[in-house]
């Protein structure tokens, strides 16, 4: 008879980046443009995809000229900046076609 605890302490082989949008980022190319919505952020951000690390679930984007409410970035973010986000925190990913 097996116990609920038989696998306790054993590493699971399940991919940690198991969300739908993580899977979508894995299929994308550097330079692809998106509107992204991040959990806890009140508006979409226009961003250019740089890379996705399936080991850490980190997605890297370059963002230019973000317009945000003063309470989110009170001192601004500059003209262009790098955004690194856990793909599991993405709520929407809208591809932009040039």
C-alpha cells in the first residue's frame, strides 16, 4: 500500500513554467513586439521581447517611453529600460504586427 508521503522530498520533473503565457513566450523570437499586462500593474505596456529562460521562468523585454500613473513610477523610468518579469506573473500578451 502506498502512502501520500511516498514522494515527499523527491524532486518533481514538472516544468515550473507551466502557465499558458510561459509556453507562448518559449515560441517567440527576439524582436517580437507585444502589449503585455503584468499582475498588479494597472495598464498594458508596449514591449519588445528579448529572451525567455525556461529554467528560471524569466522573460526579458525592452520597454520604451512607458506612460504610467505617478503612483506606479513616481520618479519615471527613463526613455528606455529593460524589464525582467516572471512569466507566471503575466496576465495578457498581445502580439503587435508591424
